[in-house]
């Protein structure tokens, strides 16, 4: 009896398995590469933004004093810091001043910046030179601008009062020393500083609007004001969103300008949440109360950004 042995053909299961795993490994490598590029930014955000934010929240529930820097002891005191800050009448005044200062500054900066952007959107001699000169207030450090304007608005020796006195309009206005005038003066100075930023961003947005839209509006008999309302403003809406959000973020926390002009006075007439945070932390050395006011400031900024962007996205849909 003859026994025959049949040899099975070589199996290609292993090559097929390797071929199937190759795309998975390639996807894994691409995913790791993407995370490799993102990881430094995430680490930077966590280290320089996430940790200070969490630390500030924790500090608002601690009895944190200069002694803590030497002993390392900062016992938790519950909500004592929060209750003491909210019960302080100065916090309510500072909150109101912050809202008035922010709203007035944004309104003035945006309206004047938009008007100048529309003006410079047309060609005329020395257009570029004038736009460059208007940028100067934006390039000067805010502390320097505050000191210069403090000299200009001085009641006795200021340039503005001297000029008004020369014109016979009365040159003794207490711009920075009267509780009724100080906040308005600070708002006007901040408007002067913020106009260039609004001008640059809005002017760039105007450059992106197709000229054909204005030509079509002109053929339809639309006036300049009608074209502005029906063409310019709708096309500028994304840019306006950016300008207002960034302007709010930079204005609501302003500290150096107010310190240089009035130091929060007179009689706390220009005290804002930013200056109150500075006063609690570095003048009264109550770091817990300063952290509370700082957290309120952060919360206001975050809520404004979320609601404004969400409303703008809903309108876009």
C-alpha cells in the first residue's frame, strides 16, 4: 500500500495580516505626529494659563498673606474672602465703573475707528502717511500715554486748560480731580488710545469687500448711507465681532492707564475691578480678596466672549 503525502500550498495569511495592519500603523503615526505638533502648545497653555487660573481660584478660598511666602501656610477660610468682598461697598462701585468705562470706551473707539476706516478706504494724497500717524497712540506704552495725558489734563498747568483759557472758554476744569469728571476723562483718554486698533482691523475688513457690490448698489439707486447699511455693515460683521471681543477683553481689565491718570481716585471715582484687584493684593496685601476680584473679572470676560460669539454664530446660520 502506497501512502501519498499532499503538501499544502504556502499560505499568504501572514502577508495579508501585515498588509491590513500597515494602514493602521500609518494612521497611528500620523495621529502621534499631529499630537506631537500640538503638545507644546497644550503644555504651554496648561503651564502659563491653566495653572495660574487654578491657583488664583484656590487662593480666593485661602487666608493668603505676606507671611505665607515665608511659612508656606495658607489655611482655607471657606467663602470668607468672597463674602467680605461682596459686602464691601467699594466692590459695587468698582463693578459699575468697570461697566461704564468698558461700554463708553468700546462705543467711542468703534464708532470713531469705523468712521476713519471708511474715510481712509478712499484714495487721496497722503492717505498712507496720515494712517501711519494715527497709529502712533497705539505704539506708545500705555503708562507713557497716561503720564502725558495727566500733564495735559492738569487743572492748573495743563495744556488743555491753558488752551481753553486762551480762547476764553474757562481754563479751570478739574478733569482728573473732580469725582464727576475723572471717569469721563479716563474714558476719553482710553478712546484716544484704542482708535488705531479699531481703525487697522476695520480698514483691513473694508479692503476685502468686493467693489462690485458697491457698483451694483449704485446701479440700483442706493444712496451712500443705504450702501453702508446694506453692504458695508453686513460684510463687516465677522470683523466687527473680532474687534468688539478683543476690545472688550483688553478694556475690561485695564489697570496701568488708570493708575497713571488717577490711581483710582478721586474718592474712588475711577476705581474699577482691575484697580481694586491691584489695591487689595499689593496695597492692602490681602491676596485672597484680590484673587476674588480677579476671578470675577475673568468670569465676566469669559461669559461675554461665549455669549457674544454664540449669538454671532446663530445669526450667521
